[in-house]
């Protein structure tokens, strides 16, 4: 347990900033705000979407934006929620943490033939790094439980 009041307050601030960064990831995708999306990550970033068919790899932020934008471009609307944050700080490095969160990804496609809904459920493991510009995701692992 951290006893120093200043350190405790900083830890609380870090928790809020990490949660906001992870929430921003989903908001940016749904808003198609690719600058906001890019700002969620370090450059490069390691991303593992293998549960969705995209092998784990290191990406530049621009390449990750292109990948996600292209994957979602055919959908009429999406909703990505990542609640239930549990944040574990690296006790050996105050600039690193892991944020575990649930994943609810809904993809709606409207067409003249009707509408379709594609759902993904699971969780994310976000390895976070404090940078001069704030907390960023340096490694994202998507765990798909069901679709």
C-alpha cells in the first residue's frame, strides 16, 4: 500500500488517465475519429487481433489506423464498449501498467435487403506506457470469447 499522500493521489490520477485512454479507443473507432484513435497508441504499437483473424504484429500508428478504418468501412454503424477496468501497475516501473477490460463490439450493416448485426464479446489486455504526452497503449491484445 502506498502511504505517501502525493503518491496516492498520483496513482489515482494515473488510473483515471489510463481508463480514459482505453475508453477513447472505443469512442474514436465509433466516431471514425482517426486522429483520436491514433493518439491512443505509442508508435510503434504491438496489436494482437488474432481472435478476429488479424495476426499479432507491430504496427506504426498510421498502419493501425488504416487497418481498423478499412475493416470497419463497410459497416453502417459500430459500438465498441470496453468497461470494467482493472488496472495493475508495474511495481518496478511507475511508467507501465496493464489495463484489463471487457469488450463489447457491435457492428451494424444496413442494406436494401435488410440489416445485419455482427457481435464480438470478450476482453482486452492493454499494456500501457506513460509517455511525455500521457498514457498510451503500447500493446493491445483482444481476447474473443464469442461471436
